């Protein structure tokens, strides 16, 4: 595996893992009713996801150009990180919305709205 492929794959792993971590932080912030922070973490997660996608696109472009790449365990690991990040971000958005709605309903029940 050449160095540019390795860098691209490591970017996929690093940014995919970061995106997942930021999504988890968003859920924790929403659980603490800090919705501003939750939205910030979701934005950060999406930025990291974009970087991970760019790494994946580099690999796909090489393959499309006929520069065959070998599928390694590292590549599979990187793709796994990317797919987990996508799943966690989608889930985190829903969980943040659920906590936001729960907070609204609690306010109504307690006479705050």
C-alpha cells in the first residue's frame, strides 16, 4: 500500500471516529438539556463526516481511474468507522429532537409554557 492510500485510509478512520464521538457528545448535551451545545456538536460531527467522505472519495476516484487499490483490513476498518459515524449522526439528530420535545412537554406539564 502506497503512502497516499495509507494517508487517505487513516483520514477515513480518524475523521469517521471523530464524527461518531461528536454525535455521542451531542446526545449527552441534549440529555443535559443543553440544546445549543448539542446543535454545535452535531455541526462538528457533520464537518468530520464531510472530511471522512473526502477520504473515501479519494479512494473511489483512484479505483474509477483504473488505479486498482487493494482492499485491506485497514480499508475495511475505515469503511466501518464511516458507516458507524453516519448511523450515529442520524440517530443523534433524532435523540436530540426527542429530548427537545420532552423538555417542551415537561414545561407544559409543570406550567412553564
